[in-house]
């Protein structure tokens, strides 16, 4: 099973990309592609830009990455209660190719942040809208206070949170 794992962020040190890859590695038999959203360079979406120059190649490349995998593990970064601008821009452009952005793929949707709510607001936004945009949403999980609960050596250090993520991974894997 080919799994596409990425954070909804263009930070080189993205904690969401770390969490997505950590979760994807727990999927039995998964062959994981660690996707860095920084590879997709795009102008800010506007209808004028689309009319003048069409849909950028980077949006087609992102869509191709989705279609060439069997499942998606996405961890959303939260910026002011919503998606990061970089993720939203890529998402908007890709929706101009196909409104079913996620191509019907099974999705494990995550979020984390340094704060105690763990990106819960953006996670709810994704849960509410991604199924209408072609995601087969299997499970979700939010990791609060990332730096208190995650280490690169051990992964999630809190037992209850680790068990909760495992439950989401199991639901996805089924
Ligand atoms: C402009 C901006 C807005 C932010 N807003 C929120 C927020 O609403 N909620 C939150 O939990 N963290 C917020 N943060 C902190 C991010 O969660 C933190 O930067 C996190 O590392 C982002 O995930 P990433 O490392 O995967 O990019 C914000 C950060 C920035 C730069």
C-alpha cells in the first residue's frame, strides 16, 4: 500500500510533517512517500491568474502525487484557526483541476501544534469539508502540546495519546 504522508505546512521543520510520517510508519505494510510541500511553488490563486496563465504545473504535480498513492496521511498546521496559507493555496489550485481534490483516497487526518488545542479548529475544518472534496475520511487525531508529547526518538510519549493515535491508525488500516 503506497501512502502519501505530508504536513499542511511549508516549514522546513514542520511538526505536522513529522507527525504525519510517524503515523504513516505505523500502517502495516505501508510504503511511505514523505512529501515536502515546499516542492510546489505556486502563485497566489486568483481567477485573473488562472485566465492569464492557466493552472500551474505544480498543482498538476500535487494531483498526480495523490492519484499515484493508495492512501493519504495528512497533518494540518493551524494558522490563526485555519489552514496555513501555503496549504490552502495549493488546495485551491488543485480544486480547479478537479473539485474532488483527494480523488476518493482513504485519508487519516491529523493536526498538531505547540498549543494545548493541538490544531483542533483546523482539524474540524478538514473533517467537515474534505469528505465533500473527495476524501474517504477513515479517522482523525489531534496531538496537543507537540513539544511536551513528542520526541523524535520515542514518538508520542504520553500513553493515552499514543493509544489514541494507534486507534486512528488501526481504523485507517482496516
Ligand atoms: C501566523 C501563525 C498563526 C498561528 N496560529 C495558530 C493557531 O491558530 N493555533 C495554533 O495552535 N497554533 C498556531 N500557530 C503556531 C503553529 O501551530 C506552529 O507554528 C506550528 O509549528 C505549525 O505547524 P508546522 O510546524 O507543521 O508548520 C501559528 C503560527 C503562525 C506562524
